[in-house]
C-alpha cells in the first residue's frame, strides 16, 4: 500500500460520467484484443487479486478470475467457508491482511457496510462484486451491452420489472450521473430504497419513475430488464414472493407491449418460468448472453482504472 487512499469501485456513481464512459471505452478496446486472441497486453503481470465470496456466484467469480488472468495476473478465490467474514474474523482485519498480500481485492457480500469497511481499511483498491444493496459491476456490463446493441447509452429507456433490489439501486445510481429514462415497475411494498430513489431524482440528470403497472411501464422501452424475485439471502421468502409478483413476469405479451425494438436483459441467474419465460429468454432480441459475456470486459475496464493502468 502507498500513502494516499487507492481508488475503489463500491458504487457506480463513485465516479463522474466522464470516467464511467472512459472505463467503458477502455473495456471495448481490451475486449477487441481479447476476442481477437491477442493476449499480449499483460498490465497485471506479477499482480495478485484476492476474491472474497460470502454468497454463491458463477458469472462474477469466473469473469473476474478469467479477466485478471488474461491481463497477466493471478486471482485467488476465497469461498464463503474459508474466511467466514465477520464471524471468524472482522472485516477491518481482513482488509489490512489481504492488502499486504494482494494488489487488489474483489468482494461479494451480504451487508453493504462490509464493502464500505473493506474499502475504508484496505490499502489496495476494493471492487464491489455485489452486496445486498447494489451490484455496480453488473450495471457497468449492462451499460456496455446497451452501447453495443443500440450505439448509445444516453437517453435509453430502461424498464426494470420485478423486485426493487440491488440491481435497481445500481441502475438508479447510474441514472444519477448518465442521462437515462429509468423505470422500476414493482409490486407495492417491493419498491427500491427511498433514499436511493431520492439521490437519483435530486441529481436531476435522468427521468426516474417508480410504477406498479408493468404493462404500462414497458411501452417504448429500449430495454426490458428482469431479475429474480427472491435474491440471495431471501430464498426462504421465495414462495411468498412468488404470489406477490404475479403479473410481473416478463413474457411474450409484455415484450409485445414494449414494442418490436425492445431488447430483453437479465443479470442472470434466471428462474425460467417465474420472472421470465423461456420464450423471452430465447427470443432474438434477448441479449442476456452478450450481457453476461460483458461482465468480464466491463470489469477488466474497472480493474485497469482502479489499478491506475
Ligand atoms: N449476475 C451475477 O452476478 O451472476 P453470479 O451471481 O453468477 O455471479
Ligand atoms: N438480485 C440478485 C442478483 C444476482 C446477480 C441477487 O442479489 O441474488
């Protein structure tokens, strides 16, 4: 660690719009090289990354580990049992120990406060790989994907249908810095965090709507976006949520209402037959696998930025 506080990536709006757009441009450049099998760029040679997971993951683990490796570094996966963050050892101690072994830390956590504490006590950059509160790396990948398929992100109408969860909070925070029309259509009682809605509205950058009428909300959407109705940590509420979310399934009828130009996105993993049908997942305008692929490329851009490369 050095004298000054390293850069971290805990919320998407930790950076101004210009920086976010610059990171996305860098992501595209590095994606072009990687997808052309040009592996000559190794800025992370002799660098190591500690990856803390207190929750399950497929995309986040594999995309970070692969991306860091392809850029020359070595990533260490710490599963939920090996640290038992907050139980075997306090977050502030973990942060300082790992900072002395590793050049960067990535963490997927329950409590958002743990992400804040890691960044506070670490002397290396910390990247948020999802907390109960937000998922900034996902929304970076989503933004990259929307740029790729539509040619631009600004002014896009993004209609999220489902639970007002961590994904929604990161969209709201992106909307606080990049001009969008963001709509969250959710059942009553499942609205996103009020302070985060307020933060996005107060920024005065985007049009922000919270709706309880998904069929109305999706009209003229650039993107209809879905996520599970019961997030990690809420799986025991799954049955109760299933009945509360009736009418919020993204199906052919809803996509028809959105219009023929609307794309379908989902952060994955999806519970097909619940929040989204098979037919929407498999439709030609479903970009969920391009979106998942872009996790790696967007995160490479984020890592390069916080590492000062
Ligand atoms: N979208 C996402 O973060 O997937 P994982 O939970 O598999 O990492
Ligand atoms: N809202 C979901 C996102 C998974 C990537 C969860 O937190 O489980």
